[in-house]
């Protein structure tokens, strides 16, 4: 039951982009088309779960025993960047079609603060490895859900008669705000 509450909370109630405001840059930048949003969501999910697992293990088995837990943020940044590069190299060798479909998204994930934020939150909330992986996966799914919903709305807004002063980023910000309010309705679930 605890894992179900963790999943519902991470996806809906404490959505990483709509409630915690992490990953807003790719949220607004990649949400022009639904296909692009789905690709970015898949890449973020893969990297976020992998990064959460690796950063947890490094924190518990390297940083804490060596007494350098204060180096957590810089270590996590380097680990995430290295993981993204390794994933990119491995995908290029193993699966060329998958690499081409995710190729443009992988470098963007390196600068996605949601990945770093989740890795730090797992440590801050004292989750064990299993809880951390579930939290990372659920958070990535929540990020992807919000991204795909916003992309769908933005595609519809391109067909709508929007005032010229509101076209582009302004209407996207208003839409994201309304979407965040809608997700706040899930707060009573957990």
C-alpha cells in the first residue's frame, strides 16, 4: 500500500513540474508536439530511474563512508552527465533506430533539473533503494504525463484564435498554470 501511495503522490499530487517546478525548461520547450513530448518522456523516464538508482548507491556506499556527503550535489551532476553520455554511446552501438528517435532528447536530459532534483529528494526523504526507484519512475511518469497533456493542449491552441499578444510562450504559461491548478485537485487523494 505504501508503494501505491508513493506512486499516486509522485504522479499526481506532488508532480515534479507542476507542483515542485523542476524541469520547467524542457516542459515548456519540448511541449510543442505530442510526438516530441512522448519521446522526451520516454528518455527522461529511462534516465531518471537509472540516475536515481546509481546516485543512491554512490551516496550510500561512497559518499557517506568516506565522510564527503557534502559533495552530493556536484557528484550527482557529474554522475547524471556521465550516465547520459554512456546511455547515448550504448544506444548508438546497440540500437541505431532507438538512438535516432531519442538522440536529440538525451543531451537535453543532462540539463534537466528534474533528474537531479529527484536524485536529491530520494536521499533527503530517506527512501531505501526500492522506494527510490519507484519514486524515480513515478516522478518520471508524472513529468511525462504533464508534458504530453501540455503538448496536446498546445497543438489545439495552434488551431484556436488566440490574441496576438498571447501567442506562443504567454498562452503556454497560462495553460501550464491552469494545468497545475487541475493537478492540485488530486491533493485530497494522499
